[in-house]
């Protein structure tokens, strides 16, 4: 037995996204960077904002004694204080550094939170479609992800959430702007959800946490805004990172913020710090904690994502591939078009395999909990998008 | 229910080390840095070698496009290749980058390995005393740590390991130089252990992995050397980091190396990459992967650890507190002395509480799986050690 059998099984059914990313590297080697349309991974191609680059250089040059050593597991006090300032602004509510735990990315944040709150058999409700990895994150800690359908426009379906709630529900996990749909949940929806969770908690004696995974909060279109969950629900936890808004996904810098209004805030913070330690993260990377303390409020320009969204939707319009108009993030969730030429499966897996023949890489929706759809990540150059038009049109025509 | 009950319980019985670290910060605020003798945490007080500091500055100044983005989960090819070179030298055996997975510290490395190889109920045998967190790391993935006694000089007791082996044994985990004893396992011991594991594998059909946790490999005294496990056992896995030898514990940069001679090497590497992803580490921090590719072979000077060991043992000799002479790392494992003045418990917990009254912080051995002993980490300034003499003598006299 080389590796654990359940891991062998999980790997074979595992995320297409990373496979695509690695296929993409191979295709690019073969056909040249220019000729591969790689929409597979949410790896921002924008460079980090200037303020971040400056902070990196300053921090390196400062060469502060002891700056690469351990700090308390939840992070440097000054970094936690900086994140608290950021959250205070976003939530329009005074938060202190004591309510923050720095984490190894938002993925590390979610794992620490799940480790802290889940008992074996506990459930985490998530509106589908959802980020592929949530299923693994819940399972890592004995929990089970319970996907529930959203409305046709991918907005929250409160009734479906209500039906899924039970004594086993430890948390409801939302992600707005959503990966893979780009949907932003309205304040009204969050208020309705909060009321539903409060009523459920009163009825059954176990009030679920509301976990808001917000790495795309800053990348938002049409003057929308992201509902401040701390305003609407006491037992709310925010997990996020600087991966997407500051284009730093490889640096693994994220955080957990617990609503100080929660009666269990101190316990959750302590348990998240503990979880961060015993899960082997130990602490968020020291260097980038120090960098972020310098530049958490750096200005970033997301206008190129708006342009890219417009370019890519224009391409798909031309090709005749339906999609949901994104309100934030940098993903376009597209519907597998009707077959017009050949017969065969109508799954997104089949369509994405078809696209690959035209050097287009997209990710089938099944992993996100939504069959018949696929995701295109448009955090790629404008040129790639424009150049992909012919490939998309040909692929559509020959489907 | 604020947090998961099993986590609440685990936290209350949790590592004294971190508690001490945080107590230390408080004591220093109260009495002044100068007057607290904090031997609690393995947080190297040496600065990183000059070559590392230069590499940090160079990498920051280079400001390479895309350098903060995602890379394949196992790490940058050039960083994996650099680590392979390092391992090839240490093991005197040619290793390629394909046999390396970069990790979030050695703690992240061990968690990825355990996730990859452990099925629920599997056991990991470890010679005691051992690093406190191993117990959590195994439990995170459904495994169970099985401590076995060592000989009086803390060398491996092969018979005890033999007795503990069973069909459930997934791995034997060794740590040389050892935390907390500073013991270095001899080549003969590793050869005997390898033969034992091979024989056990042949007899029961399940050959355990030999996992060598080697973050202290470079910090070694008396011209000793660390046995090259890849020479002696095919199914060997090395986990390590740059935390201790390069004084970078906060940066969370480690790695997994799998012996290419293992028939399951490719499977284990793939599973470790997968585990790194789904555990939410995703990848080792990008910036420090790039830094280490520049400076993995930087020269470091450990002579001050030798001096500190000599100073601290002189202090304890004077105070009359027995200890085991360390052969590597920067820990002194000490025996609780006989009480001569007051009556009461002879536990290391009681003695460490007693030491705290004299502003001395040490860690009781119970967490390391060895009652009646306690650990002093001497990665602190020479001055602190010298100044601690009066406090140790007084504490001993009044015990």
C-alpha cells in the first residue's frame, strides 16, 4: 500500500482546475504561450499594486532583526491591528486586532475555522455552485459539505437553505462575489439569511455560524457593494486573503475575522489560533505579514478586469456561448451550448475536452456542484482574450 | 456550542511551549527583557546567514513579473531542483526535483505526508521523547502516534520499536538531532532500524515508511554526522525546513523528499502534492521559495550554539541540575533535581512552575512523552545564559 486508499480515490476524482493548469503549461511549451487560451486558473495576471511592490522592497531593505522568527500563532500584533482597521472600514463597525487571526491564505483560514468549529458528522451548508475545494476543506475536519441550489440567477435561495438546516448544521458558508459565477449576494438576501439562521438557532438550540469567504470583495463591478455580514449577523466569521485583490496568491497570506458581537468570539479566536498551530501552518508567513502591515490599504486598479470581462463576453456573444453576467471577481460561468454538428454527451466535461482541441482551457462545472456549465477565468491578458475569438467560434461551430 | 468540544478539550491539554512563549512576552514587559530567562521556544535568535539576507534583498529588488502568483502545488521547478541538489549532497545519492514537494515548513511537510499515507486507525511509531506536536499531526489525519521508549542515553531502542510494529504501522518517525534531547542517532542504529522494518514488511506484507524529520540536521556538534536514511532504507521520506539552520521559522518554508528507490515514490510525491493543496497550504510561500533557490547553500555559522551549550551546561553544573549532553540542535534536556528544601510533587510541571518564580522559562517533558525531565532551548543570547546562573542556583537551592 503506497498511499492511503481513500486519498488515491480522492485524487483520481480530484479538481480538474489544477490538472488544467498543469496541462496548460505543457500546451504552452508545445504551441507557444501566444497560442494557448488558458482560462483555467484564478491566478491573477495583474502585477501587485505599486504600493505592495514598494512595501516588499522596503521590508527587505529594512532587514529588521528577528523579523523572520516565530511570532505568536495568530500573527504580529501590528498586522492583526492593520487587518482590523481594514475590516472596520469594510464592515462599518469597530473591530480590534484581538478579533483577527492571520492565516496561510483564505484556504488556510477556512481550514482553521473548520478545525475549530466542526465535530465529526457536522454539516456546512453552501449555495451551489461553489469553490471546488470547499468539499475537501470540510472533509479534512470530519465535516460534510451540503450544497444547496441557488436561484436561476445564482442568487441565494433562502428556502433551499432553510430545508437543509438541521441540528447538524455548524455553519453556512457563502462566497460573494462568487467563484465560479461572479454573483454578488444582495444585502436583502444576507438579511433574510441571517433571520433564517437566527430563527433556526432559536428553534433547535444550535445557531450556525455564517462564514463569509471574501477574497474577491474588492473586485466588483457596476457600483455594487458586498453586504457587511458583521452588521447583520452576530455569529459571523469572515475569511479572506490578499491573493486576488493584491495578486499575491502564491504568498499565502490570509486572515480570519470574528464578529466581536458573537458571544463565542473569544473562544473561536483562541480555537482558530490553536488550529493554525496544530494543522502545521503554525503562523502566516512572517515576511508578508510585515509587508501587509505596511500596505494593506494600497490602491489597486481593477479596471482591466472590467475590460476583460467586456472583451470575453463579446467573444462569447460572437461565438454563441451563453453565460451569466458576472458582478464581481474574474470568472465567467458559461452554459454548455446545444450541440449543432456532432452528437454526444452534453456535459461540461465533454465540452471542455472539445475546447481543449482548440487550445482553450476551461473548467467543467461538475466540481463546482453545477453540471452543464463551465468556468472561464479571465485574469489573463486582453490579447489572449481577443486572440481566443477565432478559436471559440471554431469550437462552437464544430460542436 | 461555541467551538467543537474535542477541540476545547485538546486546547486545555495543549502544548505548554506556546503558552510559555506568550507568558514570556508578558514577563518581559513586566520585569524587562534583561531579567527574564526565556528558554521556552525553539525560535533561533541568530539572524539568518548573510547569504540569505542578500538573497531576500535581491529577490525583492528583482521584482520579477508574476513572481507572487500560483505555481504548481509542489513548488517552483527551480526550487525543487535546488532542494534536490541539497538532498543529493546530504544523502550522497542522486535525487531529482521530481522527488521533492515544497511545503509550509516541516510541520506542513509532515501533515502532507500523514494525509498522503495514513488511513483511519493507522499508527505512527515514534521514539520518545519527541516533538510535542507530532501527536496532533498524526491525529489530524486519523492516525495515532505510538511513542516507544528509548535507551537511557536516548538512543534508539530497536527492541521497543520491534514490539510496537504491527499491521497498523504506517510509518516510523525519527527526529535526529532530536528535539528535545539533542540526541543524534548513529548510522548503526539507523541500519538496524531499517533491517527491522524490512523484516517486518516481509513478514506482514506492509512495509512501514521511515520518516526522518531533519530540521536540525545542520546544527550538530563534535564532528558527528546525520545518518543518510536514503542510503539505508528504500521507503524513506525526509521532511525538513529552513526554520532552524537558516533562522527562518516564521517564513514557513519546508520540503518533503521521497527516496527515488521507493517503489511508491511517484505515488507518494503525487499524493503529497495533492495533500498540500487540499489541506489549504496550496503551496509553500512563493517569495521564500524564490529566495531559497538563490541561497540554499549559504554558509551558516553555528559556533555560537556550541558556546551557548557550553555556557548553559556550566550554569546547570554550578546549580546542580542534571542534564543529557546534546549532540546537536539547541535544546538541553534536563532532569528534575531531587527536592532538598521543600516537599511536594517531583513532576517537571511543578519544577517549571518553581523556575518561573525566578523568571526562568522551561518546558516540562510530559508533552514530549518523558515525565521527570524538562527542556531548555538555548537559542538565546549568551548574556541571557550567563545572567541566568544566579537565578538557576537560587531556584535549585530553594527547591
